[in-house]
C-alpha cells in the first residue's frame, strides 16, 4: 500500500511548480506534509511558505549536555547545558549567521564568563559575575566576515 506521494504540478509552457510531499495515516486521506515552493521556500506543515523555512508547529532540538569542559559546538543543537565549566571562558564554534543559541551554565562557581569564537561580544545587561545557574541567549550575526555575538543573560536560578 502507498503511504507517501511525491507530486509536482508543472504545466507545459508554465514550468514554475511546487514540489509537495504527502503522507497518509491508515484509513485517512492524503495530507500535505512538506512543500518546496517555486521560489525555493520550504514549508513543513505550511502549504504556502513565505520564508526560506517556515514551520507550522514546534521546531525542537535535543539539548547538548556537556558534563565537563567549556567547548560548545553550536552545530550539535540550539540548546547547550554546561555542567562543569572549569574556567571563565566558554569557547563557541560552528556558528551560523542569524543563529539563535541558548547556553545554560549550571556550574555553581561564581564567575564572569566570556565567550571566545566571537569577533565581538555585546552583553545585555553588562557582563558580570554569575550566581548559581545562568542562562545566555546568543544571537550570532556575520558582519563583514566577522561573527558578532549579541548576548542576553540572566543569573541566579534556584
């Protein structure tokens, strides 16, 4: 039995078409799951995507838990939990310009953490000493070939 369909709707002389992937549950009707528009936009659960990637519903990544150390490979997840940093510098790698990342530090040491891997780092509020657990929201933007990190942070979770 057929459970998925690949379908295009190109017409001779008007070759602009979309590519759609359909799925079907047992006993149900075909339902569009993914669409690539004629302009290259991809929709997951969106039949008329208006951005390069449009997701209708939650997009979730599994957290990257780092038991010991301060090196964070941002390509592994958008959420990273550092349990025992061991120093005050956290090294970030594999940025994507426009990427939004969350770095959670559960190390109980009170430190003023800095990030290496960023050409420039801008903190809001001003960077300072942490207290207990801290969360850093990092937005990476490539400006003229230099990766700038815009960091919003909060400390003192109990």
